[in-house]
C-alpha cells in the first residue's frame, strides 16, 4: 500500500515540475538566437501568470528611419495597487533582441546605457520615452511593418508577465533626428 501511495505522490510532483517547466519555457529567451518566433505560439494575454494590478499604457514601436538600424519601443508601465514591481525583461515578437536602455545627457553629451531592471510603483509609473528609458529593438524581422500590431511581453522580477499588442509606426523626420544619439 505504501508503495502505491508514494508512486501517486511522485506523479503529482512530476506534474507540478512539468507545469513549471512549461511556464518558464514561455519566458523570453535572453540571447539573440531567439529571433525565430514560432507562429501560433502567442501566449494567452489572460493567462493566470499575468501580473495583477499592472498595466502597460500607450505602447508604440517606432521603426528605424534607416532600414537595418534598431527600432525602439516606448510605453508607460504602471500599477493601481500593491507593492512596487521591477521590470526585468521585454520580449518583442519580430525583434531578435530587445534591450532596456537609459539615455542621459551629461555636459551636453547624450549617451545611453543598457539597464537590467526598472522599478515602478503605484505612485511612480515608469515612463519609457525619447530621452529617457526606452527599449531598443535589434534584428527586426521583415514582418515588422508600420500599421501592424506585434505582441510584446513584459516580465517582472517576481516572474509575473504582462502581454499586449503594440502598434508599429514609422518614425517621423523630426523624431528621427532626435532618436538615439
Ligand atoms: Cu537605446
């Protein structure tokens, strides 16, 4: 009897581990080789791992003015309740790599650095916009075209995710002059 019981326990445990593995398998791959996005593998935006109380507002992807250059993703991430959260990764369908950057101007010289985490809270949303934080998109797929909506997944430090569809737009001439120096 004891044997049967422990076998059943093992099965339950095994199923739990499998479910965990399936969850982490959906996380964005950190390396650039992940540029191939399997069609039909879009995660359900209502999946239970969606971060509670967190939302992404006014997201937009701007295409590079020069083909082959990186694009950029702007948005605001905010929350309406709970403890502060930290954004640690962004995955964009159709971009081989997405990096969080912060632009800074020191002594009239603008530069940007990669950042690995950005914290936000109920009182302090994190704004990703020109001249500050932004997400730079490398190795854009040919399917990334103005007028399309692409799926973007934001991953928080606690493993929660927010997925949303983001419109792709051309970069205007003036904007282009301001973009990523
Ligand atoms: Cu940048």
